[in-house]
């Protein structure tokens, strides 16, 4: 019998023996696929429950190995003389082909239902398939040296605890190495190959008890740590061009060591924003040269504090904050009914100081006085873009690559309302550069039949359900929004003004990154 024929014979035998487990896993994946289907605007169960099937993939792969656990003395007694390599190949084909392959096929079907272009499938599948394959490979490697499921589960708990401890002990290890992406991928491939070699040794039973388990556990620990702490995934947003002409001006610097929190407050109708900023240090920023219809968010900013004695303190501002927002597109050529949306031209950025900087500010010596503040770095530039225009009344469905909307009109104790359910594929939206998703921000407006007037529809309620998908890391999102006409417009939701009206939804498209720098001299006192 040739090697291929022997492998096929062993695979058929293993498949018959594990058919109940495989069929049950396929049924679970099918339910997860239905839960993530874009036409099912209400999920059957929450995402956190649906994603438990990912753990089931690992568990079933482990059980396939333990059905003839190589570590048991009588593992292969009574069977035909099949080489260990053939047995291992059959197990890997059944686990990774029959289980992980089925998950990949269902994921592609789900993306196709969202109208995502086929060209995005390979790049989108790489990361989630690699993550899932690594966990399954670790489970198979540990199972090849164990005699029971209890032993594998115990080793899995030890592995998870080890990951936590290593992450706490060496939080900046991978960043310190600054591995290029090619070497990072090569290192992961080498560690995965070592796991496969360890699994093969388990099937050959050539290592003393405990040695294979230790090697498999340490290799899996290294693989997971390298995978999660290496270079970030390619983000299409960060590859967009630099937007010229955008700048920042520091209007004021406030120091108040008694305050310890930063609070932002908005008026009820959202038309005017009042910043109630309470922090040890507050920097008042003003944006210059922003493009029309733009929104700017802080991305990666460095703050430099210069003291009277010439010393300099550097700090990173990691919290994203909206710095600028122009007038909305719905206002062009139209009159507003009610209060128009807010426009932000400046922002107060609170800075939470470490104890060393706070103590220096509180020092009485002349050299400890703050004389200069400089800010430099990168801001994200977004542009308003109409996502969809549809009739205001009734129900409608709208779809675009990676995005599906279902709108309905309903009535409750407060009167008529407008409901929107949005199904998105965030991975395609970001990597594909589409930039037409809502990303938690929905700007909704009603335009009268003549198109001459606009009414804001303030957001009444937001609900989100993330992680709806087949493979972890390749999920869709369900968002639900509820809108009512702006009370300040004096138009109830069933006013005749809305007869023949159009509903306009505005999203934000990332158009680039702006490099900014600003300085400010702090006056004495």
C-alpha cells in the first residue's frame, strides 16, 4: 500500500470514529453562521456566547487526538501497522481540514453575503485563521503527550496562567526587539514547526513522560507571546497620505494641581458643547487649516514641558479626543429647522500628570517653574460622506460592500420614531479603505421633499453587538440606533413636513493623517 493510500485509509477510519464530534461541531458552526447572517438583524444569541464555539474547535481537535492517545501504552495495539507519521497526518487533516477549513468556508460565505469583494478574502482570512490554527496546534501538541482530557485541560490552564505571568513580567519585550514584519512572521513559522515536531515525537513515543509536555507548553507560550506582541496588523487608515495645511495653535495652558479628573459635558440637544475640564494640566488647542467638512481626532501626540532650569519632560498623550468638527453637509443650501448641529473649532485637552511632574509643578524653587509647552505628533483627518439617502417613512434596506442597513418606522408612548439596524464588516471597512461605516457615530437628518430644509434627528438610544462571526477576529457587527426629530425644531415626528421627506445618513471617511506641531510660552504667575 502506497503512502497516499495508507493516509486515505487512516483518514477514513479516523473520520468514522470521530463523526459524532465533527458533525456536532459543524452544526455549532452553522448556528454561529446564522447568528452572524446580515439579513438576520436580530442575533439569536449574544456574540460572547456565539464565539464559544472557537473553544469547541480546539476541544474537538484535542479529542480527535485522544481517541487513540499516543501516550497510552496500548494506543496502537490491535490496529494495522500504520506508521506514526501517517497517523499524525490523518489527525491534522481531520482537525485542520475538516474543522478549521469548514470555518473558513463559512466565513467566506458570510462575507459574500455582506457584499465584500472577493479580493479582500485572502488578506482578511490570514490573521483569524493563523490565530485559530495556533490554538488548535497547541492543543494537538499537548494532547499527543497526554493520556486523558483532564491532563490536557490542566496543561491548558497552566499555559494561560503562564501567558499572563510572562505578559506582566515582560510587557515591552517584543517592542524592545523591534522585529521587522518578515522576521516576526518567520519566528512564528519556526515556533509552529517546532510544535509540529513535538507532536510527531508524541506519536513516535520517543520522549520520556513530561518532556514532550514541557517542550510543547514552552513552545506554545513563546508562539502566543510573539504573535500578540509583534508588529501591528497593516491598517489601511495609517497608510493614507498626509493632509497638508492642517495645524494646531496652543491658546492657553492651565495648571491646577488640586484637580484630578477630566470631565466633558454636552447640552441635551447636542448643539453646543461645554467642556468642563478638571485636570492638573489643561492645554487649550485650536485647529487651523482644516479641510471643509472635516473632523480631526488626536492620534499620537507628544507633549514637551520645559522648565525654568532648562530641563525638559516628555509625555505621550494616548487618549483619542475630538479636536475639530466642521459644519455638517446637510446644511449646504438648506435652512435649519431647530438648532443646528454643534461645530467644534477648539478643544481642551486634559493631561493627567505622573507624580514626579506634579511634585515638580508644586515645588517652590524658581527652576521648577513651567516656561514652555510644546506639542507635536499626528492627528487623524476624517471627512463627512453621505452613506445613504432613503425615504423617511416606511421600511427600507440598503446595502454596500461590507455594510447593510435596515430602516423601519415605529411608534411608542413618545410617538413615532425611526429605527436603524446596521450590519457591518469592520475588518473590510478598515483594511479595504472603504471608510463608510458608522463606527459608533451616526448622524441622521431629514430633508423635506423640496430639499430646502433640514431637521436633525438626535440619537435616542444606541445598542451594539460585536463579534458576530464564524472565526474570531473576522466578525461582523450589529448596531441599532433610534432617532426622533429634534424637539427644538417644533416638528413632531408625524408632522406633514415629513411627507415625501428623505432620510440622510452621514458617516466619516478617513482621508489621511496630518503632522502637527505647536509651542506656547507660559507667562509667569
